[in-house]
């Protein structure tokens, strides 16, 4: 029987005065949300979205995972819509999200925005398993356009159009290590440094601490949030 061990942590970073990240570490569901910097109440957006996910932290059949997680993310977007309707001054707030739900030997991942998911299998190479929803990623030849901003093209903000996440299914294997993180880690810490920390730290909590320390060592300009999820028999 598959079992999960997980740990999570967050840090405001060395520059920001407010932590606009939020995370949820449950039994069947794990998630990271990153409130959009420069928008109204990013911290309210991320915490509202995470709170809306919590009722979905329950065991479902593996075949129902994608539908259940899709509904959870939709409810998170609806929660933002209701919050904005009640407090119109919050119009414009939004958040990214990456979420992981599992059952049996199957997991489903949902992501929207640029918060990321990685997989380290049997302490081998680290693979990114989510796609960033940014102009830089979506436009061909973006790397050779130096003035192109890294704006997020898809996120949760209470509106209906274009707010659906990418949803992917993954087979779980003993020794798998999944990582969910905000871009406070992925945008500032090189891929090989993240990989080395995950390979060298055996305990999920130690791995989380090592990754947050790496983000701070690289200047810590943004809030950083990390969840490490280990799969065992």
C-alpha cells in the first residue's frame, strides 16, 4: 500500500514586507498558492484560494481524482469571486496555484500560473512536471526578446474566462519525491541546486529547510514556499 510523508514551509524572504504565499499540507491534498505581487491584496487572494481547497482533502477513488481536483480549483476561483463581490475594493487580486491530490498508486496535479511542481524519482534527475503560464514560456523565440516581461498569462482571480488549470495524472512509485513551490524558489535558485538539495536530504522537512535556505542564500527577493511529498510503500 502506498503511503505519503510530507513537509512544507514558507518564508517572507529578505526583501518583501508581507508574505503573499499560502500553503496547505493535508492527508490527501497538498497545495501552494502565490498571491500576485503588485496586485491588490495578494495575501488575501492566496489564503482565500487555499481555504476553499480544504474541504476536498478526502479520499476518493483514483478514477475520480481529476474531477475532484478540478472542482477544488474551480471552487477556489469562485471563492475569490465571492470575496471580491463582498469587498469590491479587492477587485484585481489574484493568485497562482499548484495542487497535488493522491489516492492508491495515482496522483493528479493541477497548476495555473507559475508556481511549479517537480518530480525526483529514486534520487535521480529532477524533472519539472508543470508548465509555467507566462509570456516568456508561451511565445516562440521569447528568449531573444530582452524587453519581453515575464507576465503571468493564466491565474485565479474570480473571473471565468481562461482560469482553468492544467491537470495531469501521475503513477506513484516508491521513492518518488514531488515538490510544489512558489516562484520564490524556482525563479531564483538554479535547477541543479534544487536537485542537489532534494537528492542529499533524506527527510522531507530537512529538504524543505534546505531549499528555503538556498532561496535566501540567492538573495531571497521574493516570498518562498515549498512542499516536499515523499512516496513510500
